[in-house]
C-alpha cells in the first residue's frame, strides 16, 4: 500500500472512494492506495471463491470478494479483505454515494503475500477481532502450502488450526474445502 493523502475525515474518504478509479483503504485519517495482487494471490482467491460459492449457495450465505469495503470502527479503518462471508442479515453502514460498506462479516479471509503477511497477522487481525460478528479469520499463504484458521470460542478466545497437507480438508465457515482444490493450478510466489 502507498500513502496517497493524509488526515482526511471518514466522510471525505467515502466521498472520494465513491468516485475513485482505484481502491484505497482508510487508516485513521490516512488514505492508502491498494497495490495489485500477484498471480498466485488471484488464483487462490478465485479458487476459494468457486469452492465457497458452490457450498454457500445451498445454505443462503453470501460471499464477497475484495471489492466490498469493510468498516472497522474500533480501529478507525476501512479495508478491503480478500473474501468475506455473511450468513445472517447483511448490515451496511449508511450509504454515502456509490460505496456499500459492510458491518457484519462472520468469516474474513486474507491471502498472505510477503508484503502483507505481518500486517494481516497482527494489526489487521487485532482490528477484525473487535467486530463481534466475526467468528473466523482465515489466512492462506501464497508462498507455500499453508492455511491457518482462527475460530472464536464462546469465551472470546481464538483457536488456531493449521494445515499444509494437500490431501486434507479445512473448515471455512460451514464449508469443508480440500486443500488440493484451493491450491489447484496455483504457482506459488517465490
């Protein structure tokens, strides 16, 4: 991400985002332009979207790709996660212009790259934890075969499950995903 402008209000950001030709995120007054993603990243998102869509359409859940903006009020951020799942009634922030802003994802999925891994594992995860609706956070590595799921427990702790065997399945929301299908034809980043 590249800093493009500093210290604007949320309202100014949303107004600008509604007219922008490219996506940017809002981080407590700073606007950060979004960089393009690698072939591996795009392949993983595409594969997972296909697998999740096939599962979720049967149970009435919605899956959103990286064009859906998410508000993180506790951190004063607006971000674009790679994928989000909502199975309950969708809650949107008051619409400003053309931008819909999701408030209640149940599952958030990020594909890790060398440039985003630390941020996705730390600061971003800390912000996602503040959303009461979030039940699961999933990290998918684009440099090696590895999927980590963090599931919120009833006492508000996070249980980590990790899988790197292509013959195994992972649980994402209400769907079981075969790692071999997720990493199908993906050329891992070097």
